[in-house]
C-alpha cells in the first residue's frame, strides 16, 4: 500500500494541548528540538512528524521551519512520512548479516505481504532496514517502538513475535 | 583457560540499579567523597599515571585531556558523556549503563569537579531510549541526596546533569556533531580548530568522554592498592571492556586484562566459532576498524601489539566472521553503513564513499580493472587525509587493511587487464 493514500494529519486542539505539554517539559527551549521531535513522534499513531505539526513547532519555538525539517530529515529516527503502528526495524549491519538476518527480511516480507518501507493495509506494520542498534549479542535482531527482539533465527520465532503485536 | 576481571565491572549485579541507597551500601559515592579532598590537577595525575586512554575509539590520553580541560580559564565549563555508542558490534557501554548507572552519574560529577564544570550532559543514543528512565531516576535520586545541585558536599561546587537523546545518527558519536545535536540542530561535525576544549557546547569549554572512560574514574580513585596496575602488559595497563560478536558461540561483553591473546578471547571467552568453522576475518574496533586474518590469533590484546599487527583497539569491538561470508560481502556491508551515515558536508567523504560503493560493486561483479584498484587506493588515502571528521577518515580502514591482508581477492584476472 502506498503511503500517499494515507490522509494528511489534522492538528486537533487535543493534540495541540499534548504538544504544548511536551514543549513545556522541554522548557520551550528550541535547542531541545531533537528531544521534542522524538517525544512528539511518539504521540502520533503512525510515528512520524506531520507537516502541520512541524509548522506549529516552528511558530511555538520561534525556530525556522527549515531548521525543523533539517533535523527531521537528518536523523534516521525521525520521519516526515507516516510509518505504521509497529514499525519493524530490522538490523542490516554486519553482525546481524553474518547471523542470517536475511531470514528475517524474507520471512517478514512473506508473512506481511509488503516490501521494505511499505505499510500493511491495516496500517499495523511497516518494514525498515536500519543500522546497528547495539543488540549484537542477540543477533539477528529487530527493534519495534524502542523494544528489542533478538535471536530471531527461524520463521517460528518471527511468527511468534508478530502475534504479540496487536 | 583465560580469565575475566571484575574491576570496571565490579558493581555489576551487586546493587539494585534503581536505588541510590543500594548503590551507596556497596561503596557508591565514596569515590566522589574522596575526589573532593583532592585538586583537579591531582585527579588528572592519578588518571595519567594509570595510562588510561579514551575508550570511545580515539584513545586520547585521558589524564592529559582532564588536565587540559582543568587548565582552561573560563566560567560555565561543560563535561559531556558520549553515550552514543554507534559503532557496529559495540555494546559495552550499553552493559555499563544497564548494570551500573549510578557509577556513571558519580563519575560525571567527579569529572565536573576535576575540570571545574558547572554542567554535565549525557548524550544517549536513541536506540538506547529504554535506558532513559534508569538514568533519569539515578540523576533525580543523586539530586535528592545532594550529590547534584549547589554546594555539593559543602565544597561550594555546583553541578547539574542533563540527559539528552540522539536520534539515530552514527556521526553524532563525533564530539562536535554531538554538540550540534545538543544545540538542537542536525549533527554535522564542525571544523577544528577551534577545538571543543576551548569552544564547544554553546561555545563553552567542553570536555567529552566515553561512558567506559568515565566509569573508570570512580574505580581508579578508590584503588588505593593500585590493583588496576597489576593487570596488563607493557604500556597497556589495566583492563578493558571488549564486545565480541559475529559468528561466535558465546557473543558478549567481557572485561579482560590487557595482554589476553586474541585466541583466548575468541575460543575461551567467546566459545569458539559457530559450527567450528574456519575464520574468514576478524575486525577490531567496529565498522571503522581494520581487519586481520586468523594470523592475528596469537597476538596479545594490547594497544602496541595490535598496532604492530596492523589493527587498533578502537571501540573495543571484536567481530569474527566465518567462511560463509566472503570478504567482498563484508566490505560491501561496511560500505553500505558508511554511505548511509556520512553527513554529506565534505567532498572527500561524500563523494569518496559514493565512488567506493561503485567500485566495490565492480569488484563483486568481477569486472574491476587494475586502474580501478589503483583508484580505490587513491580515494581511500584522500579520504583518510582530508575528510572533515573521523567518519570520513576511517570509513575505508577495513578496505585498506583488506587490500594489505587479502591481496589475492583484489587481483584482476589477466584477460581483463586494461590500461
């Protein structure tokens, strides 16, 4: 399913209040932009920064919109486009590679019926190939919303993992 | 049978990592109490005597760094803990943060006291965000107990620690890029000079140290009997955390005395190779590290011996790959990493990485020529000499050492030799 079919996000009053709370927790300090963006991204169901919110931040923090987008596009953990409820980040670095991470790539593509960076029809999962997140002792590993799942050496373990994520 | 040591890791499993009371019961904050009876210069001298080198990868003499930071005359100095641990195959700092978070807090306060800093920042990579609550709790409890704030332990010393998060950028492990990130910008490295010890975070004098380097501070200060100096070999005194992974049966973090041989590390500590297969190569220090063949197995793990064998300690990572992966597959994977992580600012790194990727594909397809190999060597040298930061400088370390150690892989078949 193509990402362009997902509707643009609307900045509701409720969401704006939550964002204001995050800004307050960061002392409304523009230099804490990276942390602010990460916290806001966690609020959004599909884990990304909608355009409306980027402009809202620019106004509230008195930071140029170009600086906001410079940050979002620079850092791998931040996204300008909607991802999914459970973005499955598969490690593509050498330790996981030599521990047969291709099993994870092929199994997930097969089970979910999507390719890398595509989203399942229900918006639940997307597949992302990411660099090492320090779980090398549990290779091959994936990371989903900040939680690491390691030792994914066969199809059964991967199916098990998916069934946990509702 | 080789052994591991419990000097840096002595607190692991000894206390409840969410409780400052539990930490203090096993000697927590004794090092800080000792530190404030000494001067900054004295503390730097103790560190220098133990010949501690920075453990993030650059191996700069830590005692010298602290002494230099102390000598800068300025208000509002800063100390930073670099917890960005982005080097692939490196997860030793993760172990320290998970198992001894209070030690890091205590050591940062000691570092702040040593160099006369008012503010400490911990820059924790986003991929370790599950450790944020642990660290925030430790900071909060330290403040409650008066180890942070104003007039700490009645010495007129003020210090605060702020926890910042990375957002998925390997280049932010570089000191100036890290600082740019804390300042709320994209993490692009700065031109040096000016050096961050004079002009760093918000243009203030800044001292950046790795998690492991800092965690040593409290242990060394309490080491009255100089137990640390009884370990090691030659100029590589003491112990080191290494993270061993890849095709080994027992990957993990081990604290070893310097001088343990690579063979002992791979076969005794890490349990040997999966399926007892032959080793293809070993890489020391993460993706930016040089590689070696199994000839290095009998080399002692010390700064000097590894250097003589053509590799470096680097981040303390040791990657072992068996014969199921080819050298070229390994090199292409490494190149993918650097192509992705290059910030793109400087031409040597941005264009160099781009072209190296194309050359490596030719190598993989078997369509490379002698001229291509010569170009690869030239570009690698150019990147090492003229990149803006350490990422560009070390991106081709693996490739250059591969050309030295495995030259037959790069030979051009005679029918394809062209001018």
